[in-house]
C-alpha cells in the first residue's frame, strides 16, 4: 500500500503504485502488467520494469522503451522484442519464434535475435533485418531468404 506524505512533491510516486498496471504501446497493444519497477542504485532513477504476460512469461523492459507512467498504465514509446513471440517474413508467412535476445555486453542494446524454427533448428537474425515489432515480429526478408541464413 502506498501513501501520500505531507511535504511530498506532487509529481513523485512510490514504485509500488505501478505494480499491476497495464503496459501498452502507442498502438494500444497490451504487453502485460507491471510486476516490478527497477531502480538504478547509483543514480536512483528508474532503469526499467519487469512485465508479466501470461503464465510464466516475465520479461524486462529497459528505460529506453518507457515513455511515461499514467494513473492506469505504463506507456511504451516503442514495442519491445520479447522471447517466445511469433516471427513472420515480409509476406506474413510464419518462420518461427524468438528463442533468445542477443545483446551487446557493454551497452546492453539488442544486436540480434535467435529464431527457432522446425523441431531443432535456429537461425540468428540481425536487428537490421527486423521490419516491425508488435504482437509478432515481421522480418524484412522472405521465408526462403530466412532459410538460407547460417
């Protein structure tokens, strides 16, 4: 439970006020609900949020995706890439699901995604090959080009 304290500035809020709020992007796509707010120990600024979506599907959204908090939602400036999301080619044909997010070690920026396809196959797709992100990920390439990737 949170409380407004005497002398507390109007724009401040406790982190637990956002737990359970819906997470949506500009198009209104629902990405789940806020489970945790993460605070940077050095700067004391919000560094991201853990979002819960479905059974055992928690994922981290860095502060670069967070546009603002409202009374009812956490608004995202861009939809995040998440594991287990369907991946389609440019023509809308299914090519697989996101298996892993590959980030650079120094900046933690997304570098590529590993897409699982078939029973045991997986391919690494560069971020530059991603056309769109939302309820599913759309690639800039066709399915036969995806199959030729190493």
